[in-house]
């Protein structure tokens, strides 16, 4: 068995401890996977908003009067939503970077025997704050979106000609 462990950075006697560190690192890695899924949702939402804004730009150039003003107001709202989703993405990516640093420091602490518990805890707290902030911003954006869906009276009262 000693032939298999020769040349390892971690001595064979420390392998059970390494297994414990790997088990500890699994929770942050699952968190990273969840953040990745959330980023996918945000990116999809951002793409739909940008596509809608581009379609609106074409219509704005072709309209005048109150219809033009209504479309400009809608594009301004879409621009606000784009900035809001971008803020949620930034906060979530920051959380992912902090979680990655937590995992790296966990292994660095194991390999060097340097006590890094406090920096690891601070980074993890920062990651949770950034995660919560990203979710809160996303919630805010969804509320903006749901409030912006207004069906004009002209449409609600429209009757087809016979």
C-alpha cells in the first residue's frame, strides 16, 4: 500500500483527514451548483428583456405622438429591468467567487496546517450576503416586471368590427 501513496503531497496518514475536508467542501460545491442554476435563470430573463427592448426600438422609430411616448416609457422600464437583472447577476457571481475562495482556503489550511478558520468564515458570510442580495434584487426585478404588465384600456375595450 505504501507504494501507492509514495509521492503524494499529503502523507498517507493524513488521507482520512483529507477525506473529511473533501466532505466539508461538498456543501459549498452544491451551493455553487445552485448559484449556477440561478445565474442561468437570470441570464435567460436578461436575454428576453434585451430582445423585447430591441423590438421596441424598431417600433419607436416608426411611431409618433402618444403611441411613441408610451413605447419610450416602456423601453425606459426595460432598461431599468436590464440594469436590475445585471445587478442580480453581479451579486450572484460575487457569491460564487467567494464560495470558491472558501473551498480553496479550506484545502490550503489542510495542506499547510495554517489556521484559516476566521478568513474562511468571513468569506462564507460574505458569500451568503451576496447570495441573499442577488436573490433580493431578482425578486425586486420580478415585481417590477409584474407591475409593468399593464393592458391598455384601448385593448381591453376593443371590439372587433362586424
